[in-house]
């Protein structure tokens, strides 16, 4: 009975958000296009033969950046921006009355957006393969499953981090600037612009202790067939989720106590 | 056009938007840290490219730093003026408040392009200038009048091109209503302005100089700094900047004919 209810809730949320997202197809297509930076980076790498020094062939590097593009497409999170707007406009109050944590709503929104985005990402990948036919490869099912899983875990980590930042809206009005600050190390250290293998030794010595390489570098290496430690990567991802989740719960309960609705 | 009146109005704009932005003081501090980290990140990325190579696309590391400096200044200008104002157009059109702008006895393009200011961008501009001065020292550039005028001319042309690109996309909101993501696409394309044009493959170079003239924005001023620039390139940039400014103006007036306010 209870599981049926939860199932219905999830299903309804997803369906509502999916139809909502379908309305803005062009928006989402544009958003998919705005993620092409990895391809520009690939162009710099191969055009200047920079990959020779890190022992990755042209083909493997182009697969890596294509996978980095995919992983990024399916782990983009913007919950802090939605939540900030909703909390400034006072829309959070009705959500708080409902017997459902409002973050489930945002979570469903993200998943629905990913489903809508999928065909556009595929189209971009097709164009990529037309220009680079030698880099076509088919990963085996096990690897595919594991990389989908690790991409989802990466999405979860980023969703939790941003939700924690979003909860800061209860104390300060503009939490999104903190998110923009956090985005900078994510951009440069996650492997979106350059694979982590190419980083200098003094960075490599500590970077695997931070969550950043598990956001894009690890899933992308896994999917593209580059060398990576699968069990270590997955367990680090799960470890970070276990660390972040209680923090989110705590800040959420503290924040809702602190919350004063608009006009009160 | 009454210049004195416009200057007076602009002083008022400055006053009101500074007053409202300075309410969020910690925000400005966070934005400053973000700008510094972002600069460190890009220099880190550059250093990865150069760690085993003496030059990329004919540019040495210390020369490529000039591009970073100019990019940082231009990005600061974008964050100070273009981003806060031109994203506002989208809001004006969605909510129908563009009516009030059009009714004012003042040029509408002037009003929507300069109304707001985000002071945290100033810090980024300063950061860019520091980096440029540092580059002038390590590249042993002679500061003479000729060099100063040429660099001033090329950088102002870049600002004009950048402004027009932003303004074009924001104006297209009149037809498409939601163009947040088109702005994101522009942002991600502008990202390549951080690197010398010659480091990209031929097709990308054509794309970014003929279709979207991002190449002109940073590469030509940097060439002026190094004394490598040919006279025809500077002339070309001046021409392109003029054409872009005039068409952006024409495009705005054209688009206004299609504007039907929110309730009609």
C-alpha cells in the first residue's frame, strides 16, 4: 500500500515535469549545444599534438571528450537557481505545506529534463561521429551499465551539493553566487576541459581525495574505455553521497525552522 | 540627441543600481573570489597545455597570457554591463514591462543597455589589467604612443563586437520569448576567446572568424600587444565593429515593429 503510494507520487511527478519540459524543446536543444566546450578542447589537444606527451592516442582522447560531453549533459544541476527564485518569490511556502519534500519536485524536474535532452545529445554525438568516423566504438553492456550508474551517482553528488547550497537561501538571499564560486573548481578539476591524467603531479597527488574527478573524469574514462579504477571510483562516489546526504538533511531541518514566509 | 541629458540620466542609473547592488556586500566578496579562482583555473589549464610544448599555434606561454588578460577584462565588462542589462530584456518582454521602457522620452536601446550595473565585474576588469601589466613586463613590450592608441582602438572595437553579439541575441527574444539558453550558447562559444585562434583547426578558425567573429575579440588586440598585427587586420576589425554596431541598432528598431505587448 505504502510502496504503491510512493510509486504513484514518483510517477506523477515525473510525468508532470516531463510534459512541462517538452514544452521547451528548443530551450533544451540550445542548452545541449551550450555544452560543446569539451569538443573545442579536444580540437586544441589534437590540433597541437598535445596528447602525445600524456600517452593517449587521438582516437582515445576524442572518445574521452565525447564521453565527457555526455556525462556533463546528464549531470547538469541547476536546483539552486530554481530554489532561489522560488524562495524569493515566496513559492516555497505552499510546497512546505505539502507532505512531500520540495526537493523531490526539483529532482523530478532534473530527471525529466535529462530525458528530454537525450535525443539532442544523440544528434550532437552523431555529428561528432560523422566528422570523426574512426572514433566510433561500442562499449559492452556491463561497462555501459556501470557508466550510466556512475553518471547517475555523479549527478546525485552534484544535486546534493547544490541542494545544500540552495538551503543557504534560508539564511541569505543570494545563494546562487556561492554556487557560481563552487562551479569554478568543478569546471577546471572535474576533467571537463582536460583529462585528469594530464594534470601535473602536484595536483594529482591530492585531487583523488576531492569529489571533483569522480564527477566527469571517472565516468567518462569508464565509458570511453580509458584506463581507470572501477571499484575505487564507484566506492568514492558512494562515499561522497553518504557524507553529503546527512549534511543536507541537517541543513534542511535547520533551514525550515528558520524559514519565515513572505509577508510574515 | 541631447548628450548632456543622457549623461545626466546615466549618472542616475549608476547611482540607483550601485545603491541596490551594494546591499549584498558579501555577494561582492564571493564574486571577487570567483573571479580570482576563475583566472587561476584558466592559467592552470594553459599550463597543462604548455607543460610539454614550447608553443601552441605559434604562441608561447607568456604570449598566451596576454590573451588571458584581455579575455579577463572583456569578461569583466560583460559581467558589469552586458549580462545584467541584456538578460533583463528577456524579463521585460516576458512580463510585458517593455511597454514602460518604450513610453519613456529616452532612447530605448540606451535605457535597456545601460540601466543596470554589477560592481563586482569591476574587480575582474582590474584583475585583467594587473595580468596585462605583468605580461607587458615579462614580454618586454615598449610602451609608446603608437602602441597605446592601437591597443585602445582594438580593445574598444572588441567591446563593440561583444556588445552587439549580446544585444543581437537578447533582441531576438521579441520573437522567441525565452532566450536564456541562447545566451548560454554564446557564453560557451565566447569561451574559446581564451585561447589563441591559431591553436584551433582550420574549419573552427573559419567558423569563429566569419560566422561568429569571436576570433577578432581577443586575438587581434593581443597581436597588437606583441607588435605582430598587420595593418589590414586592425582595419578589418574596425570595419566589423562598425557594421555590427549599426546592424544591432537597425535590428533593434526592426524587432520593435514586431513587439506586441503582453496582454495584446
